[in-house]
């Protein structure tokens, strides 16, 4: 478990908002170089790692996205404060009061996200949540010119500043578990797997802004089945009811039956029965704990894979994660290690199902 924790730490402490994922890609490339037969990077930036199987066996594609939700510098005020655009789905209340890093050509610059303190707000305003238009990044610059001199310019990517920290009960907290946790599972499984079929691990780009890397890599690879590894929300903390999401931290990886928009499950994935069978039977036979889930409110790269070309049988293994899309996501290392086991053994069984 220590090895997996170190891998996760390395991956989450790297920074890579959508479209700026090179650092993360290079870490995965370095990790896998000695374990796979071929590594290439496609035009969009997807890292495609192939471990060749026996002749005439199926091609199994694994998807884990390298991007994290981030921001872009949109405007520099003449007093040196920075306005930003969101790159991915943010919850305004998770943004206020956070520390960030602005990535410039001259290096990383630290900043904090400020707004008007409650003392100076009219009574009515104090009761309302603060939205993005009222926030700005303070980097300590006293003018636009100074900020520019330090390297800040429109379009610079911005990420949370935060390290992996340990909590109790084998839990860890940090930023970008979505989806570096998936990357860690994929990397570790690719290192360990000894499959009959060909396994192709894709560290995919730009998932958070619309499954873009999964779309292009699925077309290129044309696999026989696809499994995405991503995080999903849990129903085990105050404010959520078990009947809404019965998934809990520490009870094993999730196997997603369906996901998508809250009101209709539209725009998401209905997992293919054959891949579901492969995953659930593998878990059962090997005594790996797992949780079946229907996730209302989002989807994963598997959705893009499923509708590629003539269609690809697809499913998702999810890592139960609290406070997703925040700088303090929480997951269990035990779930992570069980997800590695489930993925590795499923890949080793895949040729019996496809
Ligand atoms: Co996400
Ligand atoms: Zn994700």
C-alpha cells in the first residue's frame, strides 16, 4: 500500500489542468517505460501505453484522465489582482479562501483567492454565497505591470496548491484525486498485469471539459472493450442520504451500472452487460469487495469510448471519493488497492469473455 500511496502522492502533487497535462503525462510515461511494449503520445496529448498479448486475442483499453479541474488567467486588474475562468466544473464555495499556483513561463507563482470580508458586506449580502465574479487572485503584485513582469499573462493555467495528507483509517486527502487516483490504479495495474489479451492504457487528456481525449484515443485504438477508472461521489457523510448514493468509502471500488445527468441519466454511460459480468464475476471469485452504483450527476471517459466507431462495450470502475471537485478530496487507500486488484484480474480474465 505504501508504494501505491507514494505513486498517488507523486501524481496529485503534479499540476495539470485540462490542456496543460504534460507534467502528469511525463510521470506516467516514466513509471511505465520498463513495463510496457510500446508508448506513444497522440496529437491531442493522450499517452497510449501498450502491453501486447497473445495473437488473436481482444484489445482491452483502460482510460484514466490526466487533467484536473483548474482555472485560466482571464484578466489582470490594473492594481495587480487576477480574474479567472473555470476550466471544468467548480463549486464557487470550494474556491473562496483557497491557495493557488499560477503557472507562468517564468515559473510558478503563489496566490490566494480573496473577496470582500464579511465585516464590510451589507447584512443581506453576508447571508448569500459569494460567486466567482466577486473573487480574485492576490499574488502580492501592486500593479498589472508588476504581475506581467513576474510572468503572469492571459491564459496561464491555475491549479490548487495542496499536498497529499494522511487522515485516519487509511484515508488520504488532497487535490486532483479526480483523476490521478484513476491514473495511479491504471499505472499500478499495468505494471502487475500478465494478460492473454492486449492491454492498452490511455492516460487521457481533457476529460473535465468534455471527454475529449477519450473520444480521439478510442477512435484510434478501436478496442474490443473499454474500462474507465475514475472517482465518484459517496453517500457516507453529513448532508447526503444513503438512499441517494449508498456507496461508502472503504467498502471497495465501485462498479458503475449507469451514470449521467441527474434528472435522466442522459449524456452518460449505460455499462455493457458483458463488461459488467467480467468485473463482477472477477470480484466475486477473488473476494474483492465492490459496490454497485448508479451515479446521478456526472460521467466518465467510458461514455466517449462506448459510442466510438461501431460502439465499444464499456464500463467504469470508480474510486469512492468524498468532496469531489475540491482541493480536499478524500479517499481510502484500501479502496485504491482493491481497485488495482480488480482491474488487473479483470484484464487477465478478459479473453474468456470477449
Ligand atoms: Co471530474
Ligand atoms: Zn474524473
